C-alpha cells in the first residue's frame, strides 16, 4: 500500500530536530539524498512550512522547492523574483483537518470563481468567469500516497480579497500525520545554536 510505503520512507529517513522561534524544525535526509525541511507551530502542532531539495542529475544539490508555507524574505524563496504586491499571490497553508490554499489580492465576488477537482489529471483547477484568473495545482500529499482526488472534499470561500480553497484530508492522511507527529515529538529538539541535535 502506497500510504504505508511513504510512512516507512519517512520513518527510515535520518531526522534532526531543532526548537527555535516557537517552532519545531525538522530536517529529513533520505537514502537517495533528497531532503525535506519542515516547521511545526509548537502551540498548535500545525505544519507551517515544508520544502524539498532533491539531488541533481550530476549529484549536486538542487534549489529548495517550497511545498507548504508562505513565500517570504527569510531565505526560502530569495532566489525567486519578488512578486508584485498587487498581483494575486498563491500559497499553501494547511490546517489540522484540511489542505488549504490562499490566493491573496484577488477581489472578484465569490460567484465569479469555480474550483474543480480533475481526478484524471491529478490536479485542482481555479477558474473565473471573467477569464481574469486561472490556476492549476496538484496535492503532492495525495500523489505520494496514491490516494484518489475527490471532488466532494473540495470547498472554497472568499473574504478580505483572499480566495481560500480547502480540501478535506482523507482519513489515511490524518492517521499518517498523527503518527508522524508523535514520532517527531519524541525527538529531542535542541535549542537554536546547539550543535549536537538529536538524530534518528
């Protein structure tokens, strides 16, 4: 089962934990050299950042790719061209029970938007009836676990010039995340500046 395979891959990865700025920061190093860096809010246990880095074809390190979290000036996306503050800004910010995406600086009334799941293409699509905005995006978490994309799990709302799209996490993902979080909490998270991080 793909869910179990991904869970086993995460468990086998070498993990390092660090407590800093009110967050639990976890680094994964996989057997193939790929890396994941995650940050969890210590108070809510919510995931606030996830970024990936893969080995290049020639064995070097590729740039970090942001999967969850906000583009900011803290170095995560410093290599990217800064987006205009007036342009729609697409970002993913999950909750405990849903994958969630926010498109800021988009002021059209809610009836203009349509959000659909495209199971055959393994993606979700945002459209506007005025043809002013179009966005296609995938849910890597579902792809890694080979779980189906369900239209019924998708919903959206609009407030304060922000379109908020939610996809209800399937029970398999909820169980996996809960088990993983339990394991991460067992790692001794050292304070920032401490060299000897506890690894697993």
